[in-house]
C-alpha cells in the first residue's frame, strides 16, 4: 500500500473505550496533536472536519452518544 493510499484510509473502531469519554471536538484535537498540529491551525481544522461530516452542532457531545 502506498503512503498516498494510507493518507486516505480512515478507522472507526467498534468499541471506543477511552474515547467514549471524549467529545467529538476533543477526539479530533487529540488526534490532530499526533500529526503535530496545535493552536489556531488545529482549532480551524477541527471546525472544518466537524462541518464537513455534518457534526458541527454535535461537536461538544460525547462520542458514546454518537450513532455509528
């Protein structure tokens, strides 16, 4: 598998364990930090992603309350 293909693959775990205690916004921040993002750039990207998937209004809800 090429690096470009890996960049396009997502992962949605069936059981979130720790993550169910995070909001959608916190989850995206947590993952953004793995990619070296921080500050305003991270917050901008979090908001973009929440808008893109239609979850901006649910961004402060806990992941355990999201549907699959």
